[in-house]
């Protein structure tokens, strides 16, 4: 998984055949994930595109108003939840 993300970030034109990406939302082998600026690996999996989009939107809204320490703590919790 980490190699997929490194490749996505270094060359946005490359997508493996089992991966679909739309901005920071990606589907890999039928499982939905999202990327943050803080993440080296995708957060997830989530059950469907609608759910992952809701969670990603909430995360971005939260990160825009929270201080850096709070964003870091939240990210740590999210990365363990998947």
C-alpha cells in the first residue's frame, strides 16, 4: 500500500489497475481510503465512497480550525481506527 501512495504522490498520472483516485479519495481493491497532508499511508478502509467522503470532509473542516497539536492527535486516532 505504501508503494502505491508514494507512486501516486510522485507521479499523479500513474494509477495501478486496481486503484482509482479522485483527489484525496482512493479506492484500492474495492476498499475506500483518503489521504491527508499528514499521512504517509491512506486512512481507512471505509465501507463505501459516500462514507469516506463524509469522513474526509469532516477531517478537513476540523483541521482548518484546530491547532497543530490537536490535528496531530486526531490523525493518530484516525490512523489506528482503520
